[in-house]
C-alpha cells in the first residue's frame, strides 16, 4: 500500500530523544512515509541542549528541491528551524507547491522556540517575527505549548485555564487555520489538558495525567501524529484527537536513555486502545479525562417513528428484541401549527406513546426515546408529570452545544435522577465530546448513505462502526441507511449494541405487510448477526469528513 508522504523540517537530536528522531518513530507508528529534512543540527543529550546550528539556506533549499522532484508531500510539519533564512526558504517552497498543480499541501507548525529540558532558547525576536509573518498565515495547524503560544503573541504566558482560549483565538487571528495549545507540561491537576480551536470544534481535550519521568519529545510526537493523521485525510479536529491519544500512549512506554529525562516511546496500537480515547469539553470549562458511570442500555433493535400512531403497531408486537422506540417529531411536519400548539402536540404524542409502552410487560417494554425536544421533557420531569426513568432523550451535537453551560448542567442533574441520554456522533471529536457527557449510548452514523438527513459526513461503513463499538465507553447504536435485513445483520455483527431502523420499518407501516412480520424478520436478522463471529475492530478509523467540508464548531 502506498503511504502518504510527510516532510518533517526540524532539528536533528544527537541524543535520539526529540526532533527528527521522535518524528520518525511517530510517522512509522502512523504508517506514513516521513522525509526527514534537517533544518538544524543540535548538540544535546538527556541532560540538555549544548548547541544549535541551523543549516545554511542553500542546504535546506537543496533538500526541499530534491524532495519536491520525487516525493511530493501531503503535509509538511515543522519543528526546530532555527533561523529566519530557514523560515523564508520554507515559505518560498510552500508557495511553489501551492501553484504546481498538485493537491494542496497542508502545513503543521510545531513552533519549537526553546528546550523543554534546561530551558535553552532557540529563537530570538527576529525569528519569532518570521514565524508570525511567514508561517502562521500559511499554517493549517499550529501546536504550541503555553510558553510558545505566549512568545508567538508577545504576551505573558497564560497562568490560568481561562486565558488559554483567548490566546488560541489570537493565534488564529494571525492566520493559523487551527490551533492546539498543549498543556501536558503545565500543572493543571489530575488531567493533562490541551485546548483545541479549529474550524470544526473547540474545547479542552482531556486524559488523566500519567505520572512518568521520561517525557522528552512529547511535542514532536504530538505534532507529527497530527500531521500524519491529516496526511491520512483527517480534518485537524480529528487529527488532534489522534495526536492526544498517541502522545499519552507514548508517555506510557517511554524509556530511560542517559542520566536525564528519556524519550517518550510510540505505541502503534494507540489508535485501537479505548483507554486512550480523550474527552472533549463543550466549552471553556474542562471535563474529566474519565467518563462518569452511565445508566444502562440494552441491546437489540432501535426503531424511529414520527408519531404515536406509528409507534402503536410496533408496541403491540410486544417484541423483547425491540429495545428502544424513538419519537422523532419534526417541526416541519407540523408547519400549520404555531409554536405553542406544536409544543402541545408533541406532549400529546409523548404521553400517548408512554402510555402504550407502560401497558406492556416489563420484559417487552422498549425504552421510549424523545428526539430533540429537551426543554419540554426536562420541564415535564421537573414538574413531576414525566418520570425521568420512564423516558430517554436523544440529542444531536448541535443541540448539546446550543444548551449552553447552564442547560448542560440542568441535563446532567436530571441524568442523576434517572434520565437516560443518547447522543449522535459522526467524527472522532464528536465521539470524544459525547463520551464526556455520560450518555447511556452513542449513535454512530450514517453507516450507509441516507436521505432522511442532509449532512456533509461520509458514510461511516461497517469499518468505522466496528471501531466506534470497540472504542466508545458506552454502547453504540448504528444508524443511517439500514434498509435491508442483511444490513441489520451486518450491524449486529459489528459489535454495535443496537441497529437503528428508520425507513426499514416506518416507511412500511401503511403497507399491506403486517408490521409484526417486518419486525420479526428484522429481529431474526439481528439475532443471526449477533450469533455470527464478529470481525475484530480495525486498527485505524477512516475519515468521515473532507478537509474542505464546512461543519461549524
């Protein structure tokens, strides 16, 4: 298989810990081909950096010219450049690559401005100005730590978490498309926190801080993994999730080399290890790097209908394998009603469906799920007219963000009282954000192309569904494009807890074939899939969004 090509323009670490040595380890672990371009030669060991010598602009230019003639990159990642002339040479080559007729080359800038061990400075005012002038406006992603972010902006280092998002926004204002200010080396408590600010997502990425000594090369590992993921087609928000996972896993396998701080390792299995999946906050308030216990969720078929009338024949079947029945009542289907009348109609539909469900024996009673109408459901629970344990609430990611901090706090309080929460997810960062909210299940979709929603996401396919099922901290529901019973069987065999049926059942409710028969056929397909041997989860997920697709943060 042809590997994506990444150029790393960075420093050579004679101690083998950071720089191009760390980049090579990360690139190999991510299955990309790294072209190591020496921008600076360092004399260093595990105790510190003794000398930095940038290569001449002619030598740097010759390396890039040779690569451009034969090994055109998908992504260029920078580390220690060391000189203004080197920055200018790189900027010139970026412009050439932009106009050579090939695919756009993306740029990841790791602004190595000083040594983590010993604190030696590698950049003077002129070099920092060159970064601002030549690299930040061309950068698709920059990954400074907090000291480096402050130096690039010419401001004091952020001493509180409140200041970090402001500095990231300021760096984006200088031209960087996306920014991640890393904080693994900052004393923030039990979790290592990185703030990401990208076109697709903003928030704190959190994982429990590891108590390890050998941390040399963490910044290089983080930036190179992000570059490798972008070379594999991921947008920056997803690439940063993978970078967080890889760096934390690398810290766990670091080793001693010399008398001082040894290098982080690289565990190529990081991407399929659920313990390294981070949590992503919805706003500037960090979340715990671990997930709170979620209320239980059963496996089986998950049906979606748009009215209590459509729910009735499914409930009448009293099928134990029907574990959930969602009411998805859309405003557009009741355009003649004003807002107050529409809210009243939704409540009538919910009450009718709940009454039908509660009349069933407990063993045959699916969970009644309400889609979107969170304010109505929460108000009814607070008023005592709906038992929180009798209903579940499903929200999309945009609904979760629209709630705001106060709304999410209210939702969490009702979860404690027994309300089960389900959340949609379409990307790695959405999976991490959903995981932080202690849902009972996470939906992964669309598994196949669907016409029930207009969305920018590529179909996840069974490949990504298997990865989701292995990585998510709670049960996964496969949704989107399930029309045939073979698809139901395939979803059941993927490790997902539920197969979600929208058109496969709902569109046929008015047809001559009894609903009970269609449901029985779907149940048989589900059971066959569950009984079949499951394929293992893939090593890597596949991108679900093109870098050019617009999905607001």
